[in-house]
C-alpha cells in the first residue's frame, strides 16, 4: 500500500498559515491595502467627509464675523435741494457729512462726525443773519451703556458662540469620520475573515483531490470500495461549491469596502492585517476612561451646546434689562457767510451730557427665549451624563472582549494541536484498515473547522483591538493621512 500522507502537515507554525491566508486572498500582483490606508483614503476622498470639512471651514468665518463687531464703521452722505421757504422765497441747500463709529469690547461706543451745510435763501429776517452761509461742524460723542448692553454681551457671547460652533462643527466632522471608520473596520475584517475561509477551503480542496487520487489507486489495487470513491468525490464537490459561494461573498465585500473607503469599485487589493494587539486590562479602566472622555466628540459637542445655551441665557438676561445710556459729547461749530455790512464768521465749541432711560413694558417674548435656553442647557447636562455612561459601558465591553477573545484564541490553538494529532492517529489506523473513509473525512472536517476558528479568532481579536483604539483616539493618532492610499503591485 502507498504511503498515505493526505492529511499530513509540514512542521510549520500556525502563524505562517495565518500569513498565507492574508497573502493569497487575491492575485499576488495586486496592490496591498492596510486598514490605515483605507481609513486615510476615506478621510481624503469620501463625499460625506468633504461636506463636513467644508462646514468646518465655514464655521471658522463665524469667529471673524463676531470679531468684526469691534471694527471701525464709516458712514457718510451728501445732497442738494431747491425748495420754497415758509415765506414763499426760494432756498437752495447743499450738505455733506462723514462719520466714523466704533464699539468697544466693554460696551462703550464712540462716534466721530463731521458735517458741512451751505444755504442760500431769497429772504432773511434780519440783515444781521448771514445769507448765504456755510456751517462746518465736528463732533465726538461717547455712549456708555449702564443697563442693557453693559459689558457688550452681544460681542462677548458672540465670540464664545463662534468658538463653540467651531467645536460643534469639528465634532460633527469627527462623528462622520468615526462612523465611517467603524464601517470600514467591520468590512475590512469581514473581508479578511472571508479570505481566511477561502484559503481554508482551498486547503480542504487540495486534501480532497489527493484523497480522491489515493482512493482511485486503491480501487485499482482492490483495497478500496466504490463507496470510498463516492465519499471522496462528494467531499471534493462540496468544498468546490463552498469556495464558489465564498468568492461571491468576497466580491460583495470588496465592493462594499471600496465604496466606504472611496476607492474605485473594481479595486481588488491584498489586505494587510499586521496589527498590534493592545495589551490592556480591566485594571487600566480609569486611565483609559479619561482618554476616551477626552477624545469623545459626543462630549465635546454636548459641552459646546451648553456653552451656546449659556450665551443665549446671558443675551436674554441682558435684553431683559432696562436701557440706561450715558452720552458725553464735544465738538466745534463754525459759520461763515455774508451780512449786509460785510462778512460774517463765528466759531465756538459745543459740549453736552445726557442720560437716557427706556423700559420694555411687554417682556413675554424675552422671558420665553430665556426659559427655552435654560431647558436646552439642562438637556446638555443630561446628554453629558448619558454619553459618559455609554462610553463607560463601551470601554468596559471592549476590554472584556479583548481578554475573553485572547483566552478563547489560546484554547482554539490547543484544540488545533489536538485535531492535528487526532488526524495523524486516524491516518495510521486507516492505513492499517482499522478506520473507514467516513471517520477520516469527519476528522478532516474537524481539523478544517479548528484551523478556521484560530484564523477567525485572530482576526476578530485584531478587529476588537482596532475598535478599542478608535474609541480611545489612539487609532487616528497613528494614522498619517498624507500617506499613499495604496502600495504598488506586489508590495
């Protein structure tokens, strides 16, 4: 009888087989693709990320708009008219004016104004009144709010709001990126697991072909029966059908991964899964939880929403105050013209102080806005509490999954060793006629399952580890978004 080495294995470690699973998942001349490259390409090219990036850029200009409230404003005007005076005589007028206005961060406002007026009337009440005449005025006025507007809350809170909206815009961008990242991570490792299953099936096909050939030779020698050949053929056809089904699944997964990663739909890259497993434990929870909270876009957005609500509250309270304005003014007046006995010219200064008061009698609208803002602030605090609780559960779950998957992987490796020993022992008995074909094929199926289980758990451990890095922010810290999305052929 020929040496029966159908199910024998070379003395190589399982880690080599896991590497083969990664390498031989697609043609060897295909470009390589790492998870980091897929994520980087998504950030650069995915339309939804581009939209959020534009929204981030737009939010930056909100701060410029808020700060522009403290800039200088120029105003001016000019005109001319011809009309009849109250005495029925024609009167011609021409005027021009120019002014500068500036509001300060503490609420005060200064106005600088200059004006010119020329008037020529067909009638004067007295020859001592100049006609025509030109009047030039220069004024400086300072207005200090003592009630509403004191401290310029519109500006102060406007700047705070603009910065808070930048945080919200950044958080929205980060939310969009991380949600797409979760899809890519799951699709990437789902595809890697399918690749592993295909390689495992190809190994089974290779063994089935050798077994079929061996059985055929033994039938010729009269040591095997036709039923053995039928079992061998059935196992081979079953494995071939499994491979075809898995290839269809892999094709769908390739397209789905390309779509989310913003690659061309027909890209077929070799996946590279050389990912370091996090060596974390439940005892590290407190330090890790601080990292998670610091990175969380959900907490950042909730805090920013609270800031916006506080701004509305401050502005509403300011609008609910009475208007009390103190105005100080000073200036010069100059008049030049003609009188009956010659030229007229007179100059003097002008100064004044004024206190103004105004109170709104209907404040229902203002009080409604204030109450609404206070409710929104309370909602923000409730969101922070809920998000913090949820992040804690997510972290605890991932830490537990990492530890349990490591333990399960270790057990699966031991089972794989046992399955190899079991198939070797069954092979010896089969050569001696003490085991039938059905038993050998059953043991081969157990071995195949044990091989895939180890490969699957290794990939699952890597997937959980990456999801852990995404939650803590470590994933994006190590991704260089300027890297090339794909390596060259055969890399």
